[in-house]
């Protein structure tokens, strides 16, 4: 009975099963029924459609050729032939940006951006292409490519944010990218928040209140989800420290966040936040409380140096003086106790023993330079000079060109009456040190020291000292900036050197103690510059500089002509050879040159430098200059 029932079920099952038929049967039945012979069976048609769909899908992921793209732009978008011929289409082109907004054809976009559909699935490749666009300054294409990549464009969008922060200095645009990426379907990754915070922290201008609110909103969300990391926490503190209102930084610091523990970087940012406090009283209170709360595990030389910089950032002299004391207390300067700075009244400084540190930190170039700068600003010139000399004696490798510059400035502040000579010695010493190349600023400081020394009455009222100073200045210019001339077989002063020298001469001649011989030597040097055509219009790079030099030298020529005056000048017989005739003719040439230079100055001021009159005037100036050069003092 059971066997029979099983067989019945078995037959029932097979009775209702659809029987498969061959393609020939299917075609035969179709012919019998419709009297039409089928070319392909339904299975063949299905397979053919599948292949067509796959081919079409693959085609949609490829870009048009440039010829196809141009043709479609003409046909579908009505671009004129004249306009399309001037347009290059491709990733390096700058002229096809307008087509991105007028077309929705993805294949056209692929052609413009230089990618295909398969490449959009590779986040690394997209990020590299975006960086190439940014390197060429094609921000619009970079943004559009990141948008096309959707979920694979996270790293690419991060690169765009960094470009806005660091290259273009547009923090607001970077913030917009951060907000819009969610609408565009480009997700954030584990680096996005840190990039945003770090970018805001490193901007030269303080970020807005809206930026601070955005940072706090992001941080609050991360805290509520317990996803805030130590790196993001410190980066957020940096961003809030660089905002207009730093109160948010203190709010975040006072929060107790699970999984986040303040470290050395945390306290470094908080010290920078303290420097933004406006009132001195509140600054001292907050800073003292913060420094006392720093645990020993977080204290290192970098954090201590940041504390000194925070004190130095204040405008009042007392805080800067305390910064100098802190540098001497925390770092191994070995300053003579007689010169050691004292703590200003009403302020205090924690010793290193507060953090269980019993040895001063070693010094480096940054710390020495900062110490010298603080000495310069607080008036501790002797301390700065002695510290520099001691450091140079102990370890020359710690000395750099910036320290030499500060040393020269300290000399000028301490003793202006000898600063020119001392700075010249410092320059010669620096020049002898192979590892310290001097710069243009070094020359400027030496000139400034000569100018300052020449301005002191004790110098310019002493004929011997002022003439010796001018000689030293001339020798310095000849050696450092003079350009060899075949015509004179000697070095000629460039206009840039005269810019400083005329100011030195102006101070030196204030008491009328410069000898006539020295004035003639200075005049001869200027004549060489004129004969070389360095002050002609065709060779001028800075007209205002040339005007200043010529105007100041006109004053020197006037002083020189007064030195050449003789009693009964109008009765001198120029037909008789002798010293009186030579002096008279030289004075006449000097006055004539003075008038010509005044005409030249007027042309510089008006900007008229074309025409035969200008050429004739400059030719005349050269002729007079050569005659003055050939004239000798009687």
C-alpha cells in the first residue's frame, strides 16, 4: 500500500514538471504555429541580450575619444565651430571647465577629467589624480573628480581641504568642502577631522567664531559616541587656540573625556591659548594655575621653551624680563651672576624641582637665538653680548648667521659710538667661519652700524675719527659689493651700495669735519658709477632708489663746492696755471654736475625718459663726470 502511494506521488511530481525542449523543437513549433522560421531561440536571444548589456555597461564606463567629444559638443550643446577649435579637451586643459556644468553625460566627464568608470573604483588612483589636478591649480576638476568617485573619494577630498588650507590660505573654502562632502556622498575617514583641525590651527589669521562652533560641534559628537581619539583632541585644541575667541579651548580642556588624557602636546596648545588672553592680570593667574597643574610626565624641554615663548609674547616689559629669567633658569646658559636677570616684582617662577627635575636642559640654536632676541628687547645688551661671545668660544657649531645679526644689533644698542667698527669686526669674523654664509641682511646691518656711528656728534665732530670711519666704509663696499670695471681697472660701487653710503655721508658731514680729500675720493667713486651708466634710465630697476641716491649726492656736491671756495673767487685768472686755477675749475665742474643731476632727478620724478633730450643730458653728465675724475686736488 505504501509502495503504491509513493509511486503515485512520484508520478504526480513528474507529471507537472515542465519538460525542457531543444532549440530545434522550439523553432519547429514556432514554424508550425506561426508559419515563421525563427533565426534564434529564446535562449539564444537571452544570451545575446546579456552580452549586449554587458558590452553597453562596459562602454558606459569608458571615456569618449577627443574627436567624439568635440562632435557631441557641436551636436548636443550647440558649441560653435570657431569656439571648439580653440578648446582643448582633457585633464591638462584649462579651457574645458565650462563643459562640466552643461553636460550630464558621464562619458564626456570622463574625457574631460581623464579617467574611466573602472578607475573611479580605486580610491588610491583617484587621490593621486586629484593631487595632480591640484598641483596644476585645477581645483574645479579636482573637486568634480572627488564628487564622481563618491565613497572612493574620501582621501581625494582630504587633499582638496589641505590645498585650501596650506596653498591657497582659504580656510572658509576648506570648511565648505568639509560640509558639502556629506551632501555629495563623499564620506569622511579617520583623518578628515584631524586635517580640518590642524588646518585651522596653522592659519596665519585667527579663525572665525563660526569655525570654533563647528569644531566644538564635531568634538561633542565624537565625545557622545565615545570615538574621540587623543590625536583629534589635541588637534581640536590647536584649532580652538587659533580662533578669535579662545574660551572654547579652555572649555574643551576642562572637560573630562573618556579615553583621552592630557599630554605634553595638550599643555603646549594650552600655553599658546594663554598667550591670547588680553588682560595681564588674568594672563598671570591662568598661566600660573596651568603651569602648576602640569604633571611631571609631560614636562620636557620643548614644553618649557613654549612656556618661555608664552611669557615673551606679552607686550609688557616685565613679562619679557620674566621670559629671560625663565630661559636662564631652565636652560644651561651659565650666565655670570653679575649679569644674571632678576625676576620682576610681583611675578613668580616655578623651579625645575617642582616637576622633580634636578638638571637644566641643554641649549640649542633656537634657544640661543631666542635668548639673544629677548636680551635685545628687554635692554639686557651686556648679557646678550657676553652670552653670544661665551657660546661662540665654547661651541662654534651652535652659532648661526641669525645670532650674528642679533649680536650686531646688540652692539649698536650698547655703544653706538663704536658700533660701526665692532660690527665690521664681527662681519670679518663671520666671513672667516666657513659654515656661516653671510646674507644681504648682514651687509645691511653693517651699513646701519656705520650710519649710526656717523650720526653721533662725538664721531662726526672729530676729523680723524670721521674720516677713518668713511675710509673703512669705502673699503668694505669695495671688497663686498664693488664690480670690476675694465675702463677704470678698479671696482665700481653699484647703486644699491650708494643707497646706504649717501645716508652715511649725510650723517658724517653734519659737523663739516670731513676732509676735502675724502670728499674728492667719494665724488670720484660716484663719477665712476655715472660713467658706467648705472644711473641711466635704461639701466634703472628702481627709480625711487635712483632718485634718492642722486638727490643725496647733490647735497654732497654742494658741501664739496663749499669746501672748494676761495677768497676772491671771482678774481681768479683761469689763464694762469696753478692751484687756484685747478680749484676754481674743479668747483665749476662740481656745480655744473649738480645742476645736471637736478635736471635728471626731475625727469625721474616726471617719468619722462624717452627722447633725444634725455640721451643728451645723460651724455653730458658722463662727460662732466670724466672731467671731474681727471681733475686732481691741488
